[in-house]
C-alpha cells in the first residue's frame, strides 16, 4: 500500500533555471502520489523544449521520483524542470522519503534484435549524411540518436564550405582548390592528413549539390556576412542554411525515412560488437526501456566529439577549458571506436570560436533582466581594448572579428577569460548614432541583401544594416547588470581594476599603451590596425567579462581518406568508419579560418562514409 506523501493535495507551482530563462510549471499531487506535471510556459509544438518537458514529466510521474535521468541534449532544461518540481512539492509539504518509498521500480528493459547492412551512430550532420547516402546506394540502414529530436552542432551551424558547387559555377565564383588547401595548411601548420584534406575539398561542391537535392536548402553567401569583418573580400565559401540547421537535418532524416531508412531517436550507442578476428559486426544501443542488439555489416560512428564531457576535456585538453556548445556530445562514439581498436589521435584541436558568457553568468543576468541581457553580446563586436584576468592587453584587438583566430587567442589566456574595456564616449556615440557610428560592418551589402540562418536565427544583412543604425542606450542596461560578475563600472581605471579583480598597474599600463598606439597611429605591441582602435578616455569606464567559446572538439579517432577507422598499425579496423567531429586529420591545433569548415567536413565525411559502407557491404567486402 502506498504511503501518504502529503496532507495537502492540490496543484502547486514551481520554477527552475533553464539554459537561458526560468522554467515555470505546475505539479498536481494527491495524498499518496504525483498526479501530473505540466508547463506554464508556451513551447513550440515538437520543439526540443516541448519534447524534453513531456519526457521529463512522464519520467517523474511514472517513477514517482524527482531523481530521474535528464533528457539527453536537454540537460539544463531537465535540471530546471526537476528544480521546479521540487519547489512545487515543497510547497505541498511532500515527504520526500515517503515519495521515494512509493517510487515504482523500473521494469527490466525489453530486448530487440535488428539486422541491417549499415548502422550509423549519431544523427547530426555527419551521421544523417552517412545514413541517407548509404540508403540511396542500396543498403538497409538504421540510424541511432540518443537525443529525442534532431540536435547537435549541425543544427546550430550557419552552413558549410564548398569550392565548386553548382551555385559557385553558375555565379563564376569557383574557389581555387589551392587556396582552400593552403588555408587548411596555414591553420594546421602541417598537422593534418593531407590526403584526407584534398579529398574533402574535392567532394565539397558535390556534397552541397547533393544536400540541396535532398532538402537541406543551402545558398552561397558572401564572406563576412555573418559579422566576421576580417573575412570581407575573401572568396565566398559559405553555403548558408536558408531554413536553419534544425529544419535541414530534420528534412534529411525525413528523406531517409521516406526511402526505407530506420530512425531510432532516444537510443544511445553503447558498445561495438566484434567477432574473434576483431571485425565489427554491429553494436548495442540503449534506450530508456529497450535495449537493441544491432547486427550490421558496417558501422559508422558520428557522435560529435567530447565537448560536453568535462572529464575527457580535462584529460585531453588540459586543466583549463570551456565546455562545448552541445552538451550531449560526451565522447560516446570515440570511446566505442577506441575500445574496438581504433587509434587515439588527440592533438588538442578544439573549435574555439569568438567568446561567450559562462552558464552561471547567463543565469545571473537573466534573473535581473530576463532575455534582455542578450544585447550585451554586441559589445564584443568591435576592436575595443581587451585584457586578460591579469589586466594585460594580450593580442591585436583587430582580430576580434576574425572569430576563429580570436577564439584561439582567448583560449590561451589564464582561465580562458577576457574583459572588453569600453568608455562612456563609445556608448554615447551608439546612443546618438547606432553601432555604425563605431564601425560599419554591413554597409557593403546595402543594395545586395545576403541571407542565411545560424543558430536557427536569421543572419540578414538588410536587418543587420537596420540594427546598426538603431540608436541604442547600452548605459542603462549595463547599469542594471553591474551587480553581476559580468559588468563592472567605475569612474577611474584604477577603480575599475579593483572591481574587476585584476592588477591595477597592469590595467593602467594596458589602457595607456592602447591609447598611445591609437594617437601615434602605430601599435608597437601587437600591430593592430590603429584606424579601427577605440580610445578608452572618457569615464565612467566599463568592463564586460567573457570566456572562450568552445563550439566543440575536433578529432580523436584516426581515419583514412575513405573514413575507415584505423588501428595503431595503420590498418583499417574491419567494417568501422568514423566521420565528422569524432574523426581526426582535418585540423591541427586551430580551426580553419574560412567560413563553413566544420559543417563541411561533417556532411562530406558522412556522405563518403555512407557511400563506401553501402557499396562494400553489398559487395560482401
């Protein structure tokens, strides 16, 4: 008989901190059980937040417990829901010990066997491309994804690179393969698999055309349209998502399913199966209530790296690092591949790209102003003085809009932290004339609109030109955020240093040297373009703290140009492929400095892995 958990049955509200905002909910309790958990916020139907809430609510009610596993890919949302439910249950006076005793025992998992030619683990860009290409080449294919809906770096990205797509040919804008190769060489300083890099470049245009044919609509856009000022005038490589990454990946999955592919959301790859000779023969995939034994002639691993795994980041990247943008990318596929005999190939390559705020700082700002904290990001878009947490100027500020380069520079600073230093004169100029009064980033496209979607939001030069000319009072917002550990305001540089917690002498020297370089027209320290430098002269003075922005890790498993996983002796691990961010060979220490490199490698390597897997499986090789 169930124990009484409360003497106050009824409906109670609670809230918890999600990724960027509070999650509000209602919990209905009876005297001996949790009856229902429902959202008080509106979510778009079938969105990640909607699906995550439904999944978490079902788990809490089914298990009569708040000690439930988070939803993969929505961990912060899940924890916010748990926090809100606990708050509501506390209001109801629930006895948590009694609730725990009432909690239902999880039933044993059902088991199911699946037989396919090709199994693909991970439904991001690389995995979806592999699955679709393999199915189109005649193989039976099963695609496994541990999240409950499409999610991953490919859904957040803006687009992929290519050199000779049909669009580039039609616009007489084909990019030299030598130029592309040299860019990879410059970024890697030779720490790359040159054979692999050449094949990826050669297949880039074909892959863009193939993606467009299959519903992931991508359009060639000018370099620099996404705000990377230093890229203006470079060859146009980026084929930008026209409907956003989530919709593109979803459409590719729907295409895959429409031609007989089998999609399994909510199933994480756990272990590769091998015979006595070491040949990969399939895998085990686990869901909440079912275990799948998958017999497959070929397996493709494409799980997105380990940016969401703090233990692996510390082991392979060092004591100081920042988490990747995709928290569910926890190295599952890499560990499976390594356990099966694939060679480790970690060379410290991480996609540091621009800067961001820590999760805690986002939460603190959101508590004060809700989502209105987001415009603070705009203050990182200019070549203002930047100092590290020792108060030292550390690099040319005119790299700040060259996102990959600046991200790499910032990652090398203590605690991967920087402060952007502003003065009141800059804020007054923006208030009177918009950010264009500081620097014109989009005027080039005044009569030539460019458009694509990144992070599933529009990047529209017409709108950006409009926003650049909007008169904006940042002073009021910064004053509201001055109680956080993000924004610091003072009447003098010495006082600002004290509030920031940095060395006063270092900061004063940094400001003086920066201002002097601006006045002389020559930067003797880091050789910045002094015409773009912004003086720090008129108080009050402001500092905004950022940390390095890690989009995710790049590499870990050794592969060849056919995406075969390789053992330490250089021979293929039979029947195993690795694609996308799990695969090494495309990058050295730094991300390539043109637009669309990572997503390009994901889709291209996945497509090539899928084709080879299908053709060799059918041929019995």
